[in-house]
C-alpha cells in the first residue's frame, strides 16, 4: 500500500473497508486504557506513546497485528495468562512483549 497517511485516522481510512471497523475498535481500546497517549505513525504504522512507546498496530492482507514494547504488558501478566503460548511468539494471544495477530475471520 502506498503510504499517503500521516495520522492514525488517515492510516485507518486507507485500509480496506472490511478491516476499518476492527482497526477503529483497536484504536479505541488502546486510547481507553491510555487516555493520555499521543498517536503517531512509526515504522509506517499507527503507534501510541505515553512516557515512551506503548504499542503499534498494522493491517496486512489477511490479518492485523498488535505490537507492544518490551515490558508494556507486564502489569497485566496475570490477566493475560488465559492466552497460551510463549512470551515472544508471534501468534494470536501471545501478546507479552511481542505481537498478537488476528485474522479477518476473528
């Protein structure tokens, strides 16, 4: 995709129509838990920073992903234990310090 966006809403607006509601919801959730976070485009994807980088998300052809900075999810480790998998593994539910990928079917 050609990068003609400079804001998070601009990024979302350029995504396929069927994925936009999911990205808008993800943005809404991030801002609800970090209401003071600043939005930015970083590494070509939406990012959020508050006392340092918090997270990014990105849309791909058949999925979208959530990326967190190392340590960002440590305060939620107990709550996130319901998700199986290794700490730095790239699959849905393995959000600790790495990424979580969601397919269009989720």
